[in-house]
C-alpha cells in the first residue's frame, strides 16, 4: 500500500472496525485546526458503503475508508506510522478471553505501528454471559485481567475511564451506553512503554 501521500499530514488517526464511519467522520469534522488524516477500516461491505456515503456528502480530503480486514490494514503499515489507533467496541474475536491466543499477536503488531508518543484508544465492554446485570466483582476481575494482558503485551496503561469517552458517538456506543446495568464499558489509553 502506497501511503506516501500521508507525508503532507502531521498525524495519522486510524479506526479499526469503524462500522458506519460516523465516529471517525465526527472526529474529522471537529478537528479543524490540526493537520491530521483519518483512516477508517471496515470489513463489512454494507457498513463500508455507509462510510462511503459520508465521504460523498462531505468531500473531505483528510478522511478515507478502506474495505478490508484490520489484519491486512495493520500489516501494510510501516512501523511507527500511526499517532492514534481507535478500537471502539471490537468484535469479541479481537478482545474476549476465549480468543486471547488469536488476538494477542494482532495487538503486538499494532504496538509496533504506533509512533513513539502515539497510543491505542481501546473502548471495550464487559457483559454477563446470560446478559443479566453485571456483578461488580466480576467486572473488577475482568478489568484487572484486561489491564494485565495489555501490560504484558508491552503497553503502558495511561488513563482508565469507566464508560466511553465524552462526545464519542457510534451506533453501538449509543446502544450499549443506555444499558449500564448489563453492559459495563471501559476505556483504556494504551501507549508504548518507553522505559
């Protein structure tokens, strides 16, 4: 993939599994002062088409969506390329305990793609298996596990926020945020461990 066009931008912000593109589109429209390029990756063709409709309506030059797997997109990037990677409510195969062996190598690769002072913004959720109200102790155990897992992968855990970042809106964030008894959202700012 030829990304030489990115040389004219100061920052690259990339969203993995961007869905209908609404979140990234909103961020690109709010960020009028910086010289940043926004890149959304979406595998689902119907969602990708919704992203393309956003592009047609705005004609923004610093926003682009790609229809491919996140693995393909990440592997194509040179190391130390991305300032911020957004992973908002990733698919269970990219975050659940049962799939840990599968997704750990992906997050190791993501760590290599982030610039020295860049970060991964991970917004994920915890639910009870039966979709009953979440017990606080189970949530706390899960939170400790996810923090320990990413620390073990070489990430430095910065801010930890209970809930989604303020002003972030997407189809599933809006839906999940309305059910705080059964869905606990956690936001982690993960950077390179520079020690």
